[in-house]
């Protein structure tokens, strides 16, 4: 299986977050299969205590701070930090299908910002590697996880999304629209946002 672009970094993020959730005490962590569209908009399922939780994963590479690495066109997953959330308002401009903020049946959004100073080919090869190699050699320079309650996000987004600039994004051959929202504004408006911070450095690989 050969992945690239947004599908590749999504699978990298899911693998990191799956391992992190296990290390944080979650049980029965199950990742959605790669390259399979989940109509429910759920990427990770797990048990936390007596509760079963479904999570949508959004991986955002606009997290880098080193100007030399940002300028390196080979580092496609190391972009300049924008301090913003990118939220999908429309999944397909041709069909006018709703974005994952509206259609996802997840309980929470795992918004994972990550900067990796490696080439796409190197990262794709590491994704095929065993956990020991993947986590030891991936070389994440900076990452940040924020957990957002999906229902609260959806309610706020439906009322407020048009206040924020749209950005066209082409993903897997389809054109989508995202709204770019400053992190501080969203976190002040949506109740229950949890700032976890860096998680990659916490992982213990046995």
C-alpha cells in the first residue's frame, strides 16, 4: 500500500495518537483502516473507563518554527505555524457535500498539529515499519494535541463559520473548502477544549 499527501500524514497521525491513547490508559484502541472512507467520520474507537468513545482525527502540518526547514520544499509536512484551526466546511465543491465538522458521528475531534523534517518518501517508508523503528526514527520535531468536543464544535461552527476566511483544498482529487479559525478564538468560544500538548515525546515503545 502506497500512501502520499494528506492520506499519508493522516495515517501517521492516527498511528501516533493510537499509541498515545493506549499509553494514557485507553483500552481496545481501534484505528479505522487506511485508504477506506468511513462515512461516519470516525478514525479511532476506544474504551475509556466505562465509556466507549469515537474520535475524528485531523492532522495539521502548519506547526513548524524553523525557517530553514519551512523553506525546504522536500519537507512537505513541515509548514509554518499559523496558530489556527482548519475546519472542513464542505467536503466536495462539486456535490456540495458537507464537511466532516457537520457529518462526523465522532464524540470528539483529536486535532493534531505536527511538524516532521523528513521527505514524504522517508515518512511513507517508516509508516510501513514496525513500531520500534517507526517511533524511534520518525523524527517529529514539534507536535501538539487538542481535544475538542464534537457536538459543541458543530453547534458553534454552524453559527460562526462564515466569519472566517475560506481556503480551497484539493484532497484525493476532490476540491474541498476549509474555514481557518484562530486557535484562541475557537478555544474561547467552544466549551470543553482540552490542550494536551506534545504527545510524541511521551511514547514508550516496548
